[in-house]
C-alpha cells in the first residue's frame, strides 16, 4: 500500500497519504490490499468497503456500499449500491464527515469477503 501511495503523481500523493491515515484512525484493524491498480480497505469477515483510484483531474474514492451511508456520498454509480466522492487538487477533506462515513462503511457488509 505504501509503495502505491508513494507512486501517486503530484498532489494526489498527499491525498493518498491523508486518506490512508484517516482510514487507519477511524477503522481499527483495517485490512489493506492493492487490487486492480487501486488501494482497497476492508474488515476481516465483512469484506472491502472502500477503494480509490487516480484520474487526471481528481482522485475517485469508491464507497462499495455507499448508498447505505448517511449522508449519501454525492456521486452516483451505474451500480446501485456504490457511491463515489471526487477529490480535486486543493480541496480539503471534511474529516468529521469522512470519519462518520468510514465508521458506517466499515460496519456494513462489503465486497468479496476475506
């Protein structure tokens, strides 16, 4: 995971470090893996709940069961249960909101159980 984040280009590397640290603080015992060229976060016995991926103008954060979160993350997916949040250069993450999302997401059934 650390090698993936270290290889993220430019400002996106800072976003990767911030997201990774926030997940570690909010989800004790979080499991991590890089799959399909994206970092994934999960809870043993529940599966993966979050991933992110770099695009040219933003980092796309994927909440794998995001439609169940309150408030619902803003960007819809073609998959009914998945929701996204795009982080663009210079934007700050609302740690209070993200902490609530991460606590909720990590408690829900995830994708592909361990």
